[in-house]
């Protein structure tokens, strides 16, 4: 008797998003809905993760051949040499895998600020960036009750602001006082809107 052959098309693996905090979790969740992204986001992939926890999450995805985008803030590694070395080791370990490390200095709020301002001045902490960001999103808070509502993300995506932020971040690169690699996420998830150059 002949074996039945599946004629279903193989769906490409959903990209797993792993991150340090709830800001990244909710932002990516809202982007997933707004742009119908093929990504996997679960609360257990986010939170105040230690480096060891992040490595375990990445390892679990890599072992199942699931592509990963890892979002994290760079501010801690600027003053903590141990943390800086751990991040460097992690990036090196997964350099041959389908893992994209996306950092922002000092935090992802810098990426949000680029939607409104062309700046890469020094922000020592995420609190300093948030202070400037609240000039444009007056009620912005790093709290679940605020972040879980999509209004703030929709505002960031309105009127071509995301495209502006993308080009500003690309223009500044990663050599300045403040920077973000978030454009890499857009190039990977929305390549028609943001083709690699």
C-alpha cells in the first residue's frame, strides 16, 4: 500500500521575539497586530531576564530551528563590564545561527523618540529619554496598564513617523552617544517597506 504524501505547503517558521522588558513585549505585540507580522510573542519570553534566562530561551528556539530576534537595552552593559562581556559572548555564540540581536542605547525609548526628533545626543538612562519622549507622548509610562493599550504604538506608526525614525536611526548608525539597531527588525519583518541597503 502506498504511503500518503502530504500536499500541504510548509509554512515558514514564525520568528520568536525575546526581550528584556514589558515595553518591548507590548510594542512588538501591537506591531504584530498592526502589520500582521508572522512572529511569536509570549509573556514568558519577556520580563527582567537575566543573561542566563535569555540564553536558555534562545537555545530552546535555536534547537527547534526557530529564528529569533532578541531585543535588549544597552545601558546596563555600558557601566557593567561583566554584563558587557556576557552580551559579547552570547552574540559570538549565536553568530552562525538565525538569531538577530537588537540593542538600543540607552533603551528602546530612544527608538520611540526618533519618531519625533532627529537626535543622538547622550542619554545616560532610559529615564532621561522618557523625559524627552513625554514632550510628544505626554502620558507615556513604562507600566503594563499603559503599555497594553495600542494607542501609543499606533501614534508612533501614524503619519510616516516610523519611516522617519528608521531613516534617522540608519543615518546615525551605532557610533553616536545614543543609538538603536531597531531598523534591523523592520528590515527582517517588513522587507517590502524597509528593504536592506
